[in-house]
C-alpha cells in the first residue's frame, strides 16, 4: 500500500506540473492510465437564436496520462445528430468543418473546446435549450472511457454565425 501510494504521488506530481497552466486537479490513476478530465462544460442556448435547431458544446479536456487520447464521438438525447467540429479558413473566412479524426488531447496536455476552435456540434435539436438549463452529454474516447457529463446552458454572443449554419460565410 505504502509503495503504491508513493508511486502514485510521483506520477501525480509530474501530471500536476503539466496541468499547472490550466489549474486543474489531477484525478487518481485508474488502471494504467488516468482518465481524461472534463471541466466547465457548457452548451449555447437557443434563446434568441435565429436557428434553434443547432447548438454547440464547449469544455476543457485534460489528459494527465502519458499517452495521447482522442475524443472520437459525442451524443445527446436532445440532438438527433452530434458531430465533432473544428474551425478552418476558407478564402480568408473562418468556417467550421467536421473533425474527421476526432479531437486529440495530447499526453500530459489539455484541449480547450472553445468558440473559434474545436467544438461539439449539436444538430437537429429536439427541444429548446433555455439559459440556466442543464443537459447531459455522453463523450466517448479511444481509450475506452465513456463519460456522461452535465453541461450548463449559457448565453453565447461571439461569432454566432459560425454555429448557425455549417460552412456558411457570414
Ligand atoms: Cu460546428
């Protein structure tokens, strides 16, 4: 017990250094590799949106392990289609496209899903998402980790056009 504890403490110290920039807490190791940590998940409200059939989810993903992990898919019971997206530039304008290879969280690093970057696209919404509501999302990673998380529905003001119409040029 003592020996195992000593080893985990050393592993966590290394992870803590890598994670210091984000201020996240490292989770205890579970098996060979620690799980991906999911922080501050939120979903854009449909309140006031011109297209209430779409939304997007944002969060911080931290990988305390020493192997890269990829977010391969996501699902939600209030959206008929959920895709992983990234932003790219087409003719000088930022548009979003499907992240075909998923979203990689590099070993000992973190990935922010943010406006203007990688995000989880929620399409074919089956209900409205009022501000202050809480919704569940299921995230599947290539390390076998499947996480059901609760995300707060919040107001979204930046770059709204990108999240209304895929590949649209505002
Ligand atoms: Cu998108």
